[in-house]
C-alpha cells in the first residue's frame, strides 16, 4: 500500500538540488538519463563517460566506428534527448 507523500529518491534529490540552486546538476542528471534511454542498452554499454556542461553533451565511446555513426546522427540524437526532457537543454553533442 502506498502513501500520498511517497517519493522516489531521485525526485527528492532533484528537489533538494533545486532548493540549493543547483539546477545545472539536476539538468546534467536528466540529460545523462535521457541519453541512456535514447541510445539504448547496446550503445550505452560502449559508452565510457558522459559529461554535460553549458548545453554541450560530451560522450566518450569505445568504438571508432560507433563514434562516426553517432557523429552522423548527432542532430537527431540531440532532438530526441531534448524531446525526452521536454525542453532544449542539449545544444551540441561531441563524441570522443
């Protein structure tokens, strides 16, 4: 049985970060989660590091071929991530 005031830890952390004026931290978490959802499990397993700073999503990948493929699709990936977030957070994606 659930309670009316039941919250997930993620929701509570977002609220705390916002109260502490750490909106960029919340946005970074949301962008990283959206990237993971958009690219799927296979590509996510080949992703080493994800950083998001001032509208730029930087993703380190294990495969040069995958890096090139995602580079060619970077505009549509950014659109899908932003659509998933409900706002235009990602301005540019860099694959390294």
